[in-house]
């Protein structure tokens, strides 16, 4: 698992790379799981009150 954060045009680009996952249904499951997790994280960040 490799996670990279890069500042780009005033925003943060997150790149997540996971190696060794078998192709097919398992790979799709991992991709869908990470997408759901990251979507939830973004939703929480966007609804947090400003400090």
C-alpha cells in the first residue's frame, strides 16, 4: 500500500496504490471499498464546522 499526497493548484491530490491484489472481482471489491471510504471521508470533511 502506498499513499501519496501532493499539493496541486491549491488542492491536495491523493494517490493510493495497492499492489498484489488479484485481478477481477477481488480487485473491483478493493476499488469499490476504497472509493466508498474516501467519499465518506470527503463528505465528513466538507460538513465539519470551520475552526
